[in-house]
């Protein structure tokens, strides 16, 4: 009896495993961030657009904001730029840019050429702030709530669909609980 | 009269040797990889350098996933090596460095996650598989040892 049952159970087990493991809609390189629910790492960095000023995470205390990590060397960041511009034009939350491992001139040129969706752009030339945020690939987009906690991290180019599906409901929920 | 049984025993011994060899090869492969070149050169303190090498070998390079940050020349690996180095020079313990990394990148950043409830499966699975395999071999051998020995030449021989 179990000569039949055992291989059969093993087979069913494999099918279930593969159904989850080989699901093409699942991004196997996306790692869960241990930062979710924790205070967002603080930073004070040079403002890309005006190097005499600085961009500080403290300035966004008490409000929901988005941190978008990008670099001019990152092809997928160019891909998402249009979506970011469209999102910024809705004025739902401030989008803060974090320029990762790049230099100011290139970043400024990028923003002049493609448009600027960011309320402020911080320059993390040596990548230290990125390490604090657990950044391992660009683009990455973080959502921070009014209490200064990271509530969501999205790895991959931003799209209007992702914004609609993943970000807007979380922003609304964060505002409800924050008010 | 017990010739076939002995032959079986020889087969099992050969299989065990093969398995042992495969395990050995896997263990050796990890150590054979050469460390990536660091622009900063070696740390002056030999003890610190030894710890630096050991720690960076145990941290996963997240963009290249099957390499450690000691092996990789990816930008992120270079930055993380710099981080480890600075923390060592500043007098941090190994544990402090590992928890700095896992606080930011999660347990996945460690090649050898600590043994705890949620990592029990990855640590336990190999031993479970070994036991399962051993059990199956044991059953097959016992079953076959009960078969009659003098059933004439096998078909095809």
C-alpha cells in the first residue's frame, strides 16, 4: 500500500513546492527588509540641487513620505522615471530622492534632462546612508509613516500599477492611524 | 553461499564512500575561492586582518548572492568591506558587526545563520535527509537479505 502512497505523496509535495517556488510572478531576488516597522535611519546629506544646503530625514518628521533610491548608472531607474514624474504630479506625498554611489554633476544633468519628481534630492556618494537603509540594488522605494517608521519597501522599477496597488492604500492607512 | 550478500555490502560501502567524497568536495570548494582585491590593502594588525577575512567571508554579497563580500568586487561588496574594516578598527566585536549587517539586510546576509527556532529547518534538513536515506537503505538491504539466495542466475546474465 505505502509503496504507492509514498511516491504519490512525494509527487504531490513537489508539485506544491514548485507551484510556489517556480511561480514566475514572484521575484526571487527581492529580499524582505528587516527595516519594516522599525524607525527609518536618519540622514543629513548634501542637497544635490543646492549643495550649500542639506537634506535631512528630520525635515520630514511627522509626515508620510517616500524615499526613492536611484543613480544615473542604473538603467532601471531611467525606466521608472516617467512613473515617478506622474506620481509626483498627483502631490500625494513628498518624494525624496537618494542618489546612491554617484556624483552631483551627473545627477543634476539627469534631473535637467528627464525632469525632477523629487521634493528634495540627497547625495549619498559613498553609499553609507544606503547601507543604513539596507539598500542592495537600485531602484528601491521606501515608504515612511508619520511616526518615522519604514512601513514598506519596494524593490524594482516603480510603475503606476505598483503605486496604485501597494503604496496608495498604505499611505491612506498610515494617515488614518497617524491622525 | 553468502556471496550475493557480500557483494551487496560492497555496493553499499562504495556508495557511502562516494557520498563522503561528494561532501568533502563541497566543503573544499568554499575555501578554495580567492578573496577579492581590496584597494585599501591589508590591515596592519594581523589579528584584525584575520578577523576581517573571516567576517567578510561569512557575509553574503547581496547583488551576487552566491559570493561572499570577501570574494566579490561588486560596488556594494566593496562598501560593506569598508564598513566591516572601519568597525573592526573602531574596536567592535564580531557579534556587533554581524548584528549591524543583519539589522540592515536581514539574516540572509549571513552564510551561517545562527541556530534558532526559525532557522531550524535549514540546519536540520541535511541531517533529516541523511537519516531518511539511511532508513531507506536499511530497509532495502534488510528486504533483499531475506530473499532466497539460490534462485539461479539472474535474467540477462
